[in-house]
């Protein structure tokens, strides 16, 4: 399903989340019109035909399985990031008192204006 169907799918999922196990085209139109969204009948009908007889929970589980098999390259970068974080840990401890002093100075420097004045 491409991004042009996302608003219809979102409306469908909102309805399922609200307790409608099998939302109709009229239900989806009602949600979209409440949000002042332009409605394309053919896309609603296609969505309903593709989801007819399917459990949303099963579809989400299938999608999660597919996403878990997608390589993200995070394993190698994660190790390097952890090493860099450990090296920077000592420097961060030394910089903490300086940051507290700067923050105090900045708070005194609001020129008499506050967020809720």
C-alpha cells in the first residue's frame, strides 16, 4: 500500500481501535469528513477489499516480522557509538559543573521577561 492510502488506513485503524472490528466505507467516510479530508471513493473501496476478512492484529504482527528482517546497519555503528560514549563519559563529568554555572547565569539574564508574564 502506498502513501496515498495512509489517511484511509489511519481512519480504518482509528475505527478498529474504537471497537469497530470491521469498519465500513461509510464509517471511514465519516471519520475523514470530520477531519475535513478530501475523500476518494475508489481508494476506500480498495482498502476495504484488501482488509476484508483480515485481522488488524495479525497484519501488524506480519509487518513487524518483515521490519525485523530489514538490515539497518546498527550493529557496527552501535559498537562504535558505545566506545565513543564511554570515552566521552569522563569529559562530560568534568563539564557538568561548568554547565550548571552557565545555566545559572543565563537564568538571571532574562531581562525581566518570563514565559507567563
